C-alpha cells in the first residue's frame, strides 16, 4: 500500500521485530471502530519512485477527515464503452468492502441484487468483487461468508458472483499461516502478524477464521477480463511480473501460495500493495501496458480510495477540514481506468456499479 495526496511521506515507523507495538487504533478485544481511515503514510506519486526496499509494514495512507470536499462524477464519455456480452445478465462490480457488512448488504439491495432477506434475487446478473474483504471494518469474516453464499445462490439462478484477490487477503493469509515468522521485507526484518495489525487487522476476524475461508481466499484469481473490462484489485503494473496472460498470472499467484514460503508470499503481498501507477503523467501508458498484455479496453480496480487518487485529503489537526463525498466511480488515465474504492473506511461510500458506465 502506498501514498495519498501530493505531500511527501511522513513515515511514522515500520513494524519490525525489533520495534513493533500495536498502534492505539487496533483493538485487542473487539471490532475496530474509527471514523477515519487508519492514517497510513503517503509514498511518492508514481510506482517507480518507491524507495529501495519499500515495505508495506508502514501505514501508508494519510487520514481524511469527515465532510464533503470532493464530488466524484462518472464520465463515461472519456473512452468507448465496452460492449456487453449478449445472452448474459448485467455486469456489476463492487469496490473494497473492508469488513463493512451492513453497508455492503444495503448497497447490493439498492442495486436490486439482494432481496430484503439478503438473498440473491438478480437472476442471471453477474457480480464481481474486486478484493479486500477484511481488516479495518467490524465484520470481515461476515463479508466473506456472504460472498461465498451469494456465489452459490447466483449460480443456482443462472448468474454468478465471483471475487478477485486483494492485498488484504494475502495479508490475512500470511498472518494466519506465518504469524511472527521473520520475513525479509527489503527494509529490515518484519512479520505478517505485525503488518496485519498495523494495517487494520481485527482480532475478531482472526478468531473466526476457518479452514474453508483460507482455502477460498487462496484460490481467488488475481486478474480477469469481462466484457472488455480488465478487472484487478490494485492500481499497479506489478501484475506483469507474474505472467504474460491472465491464466499465467492467476496460476503463478496460486502456485506461490501453494508453496507456502513466507518470503515468497511476502513479496507477492508487497507488490500487490503498490498503487497509483495509473495516476499522473504516464498513467495512461501504464494502463495500456496491462490492456495490451491481458486484453480489454478499460481497467477497473479497487485498492486506492478515490479521495487519494484525486489528491484531496484532510488533516487530523484541521478542525475545518472535511472528508470527501464520493458518489460514484472515478474515471481517469485518459478514460482508460475506473477506480471503485469509494473509501468506506473513511466514512466514504461502498460502491456497487453496473458496467459499462452509463447503463
């Protein structure tokens, strides 16, 4: 995970074996409750400018305060809309959920995908989650249970509900499998357990985590292409390190997790935390490098909250500063990228969007 607005990084600290203390916002006995994103520290705006040995054990996004400083609008005119495949139901995507189960159910009901009892009612519709189901919010395991149940219900109705792997799935898998086992972070010795706690890990999620949750997460795809939309979790070109086709990337990620090597999994997690590759100068070219390799005419991602992509952040010390209002996805990189993380962890909005935009 990386940076926020265009300010230089103010790194609080790195969770290493020598110096790890659970930060104050991590609750040892109950769900995490906080009105803002758990103040991660900002890195440089482009991926190539990461310091040598960058490690995501640092909290890497700044805090955004509550309010309405940004209005995000959807502009489907920036690029040709991909054509939907005939004979299938409408396509929807969901941004980062981060344990906010109630907000997820409400958003899916608002789009007509779930009935009043929380069951699939959308027939042949197709639903993709872009990853990051747990951490920071109060009920990550409840979110996973819901997605797993909807997968069965949607399939029975002739549609589907599928999910991609986010960096927080890798983080939770690593914390469960490797705990305090030292890994070479590139900037000193770290552990998955330390990084998980530092980045919003919830004790209640770990206590409820079962084998079938772990197996489900470990089998998730990293990349998919649907109706001309290239779906990924992270706004990074690091996927290119794992294969030249969608199938090769997904196989490589799964094989890495199967080998169960802590350092290999850490490197995978580290790369999936990178962000902002599609923002600023050269962003459109970065998107094209993925589209040219894996297919599709637009990329759709989560991971980086829309307020940070826009460079609109508040200050913890500024009483007049307010959080952005996010009304929908953010289209950028010359119309080639659609950001779907509405910032639910910072009192933003959990986004569920039908594709193509404008439908």
